[in-house]
């Protein structure tokens, strides 16, 4: 704030302005020689051993943090590898689904000609289903169970007096896998509520 020339009163500040203090503020004096006592006040000056111990503690802390970072990186890498392996297993298992579907279709039509081919096709079908189970994708094609939207895909609703409402009456296409590791849900028809 500018000071007025000598002998002249300063202009009053505008309304609502902050007023400066009326008295002079105390100026800080020179620093005193007395300082707060430190951790080494009893011994006088800091001992060189304390500096070495502090540096050692800092190095140990940095070493432990580096080990923890390395361990976290190792765990993250292991999880990523596991996830990639699961994706590859799912891709492999999904490649088998059309084969199984075609074999099941052939088996359903082979009843008209019960030749030796039926046994061979049945063996191939069982082997393919077994491969999927070993990959972790078990087959589910149960009838008479309650409808579960996580395991079943409704492709039709039928009136069936012998079945409980909201139960699977017919499985048109079996499902493979469970919960989060599911290749596909079972395509089913469900009994209608009355």
C-alpha cells in the first residue's frame, strides 16, 4: 500500500476493504543460539555410527521393497500365464464341439441301421467327451432339473403336465463346463408354468 506524502492523511479505504492493522507488527529478531534438543542432545554431536545405522536401515528398507516388488511381479506373471493357459484350453475344447454335435446327430440317425458303425461312432463320441472332461469341461445334459440361467439356454417352452414348472424337459444340445469355465450352456426346453 503506498504511503501518502508527509503532512497528508491517507485516503480512507473503500467500503468493505480489509483494514490494515493499526499498530506496528513486531519484527522477528535474530535467531537465538538455543535450538531444540535433538536425539543426540545428551552426547553433543551426532555419532558417525548413527549415520551408518540410518543408511543401513534405508538400504535394508529399499532391499525389502525391491524383494516385495519382485514377488508381486512373479505372482502377477504366474496369474497371467494361468489365464493364458485357460484361454488356450477353452479354444482347444471349443474346436471339439462341432465334432461332438455331428457325432451325436449321426448316432441319433444310426438307430435305423444298427450296423457295426454305430459302435465305432459311439466310441469316438465317448472319447471326444472324455477329452473335454480332461480339459476341465464336463458335459451336462440332465433332464428334470430346475432351470439354471447360468447353465441353460432356453430355446423353447412346452406345456408338460408331468413336469414341475420351470424344469428342464428336453435337452436339445448339451452344455460343457461349469460356472466361469463354461464353453457353452445347454440348449433346453423348459416346462411352462400353469
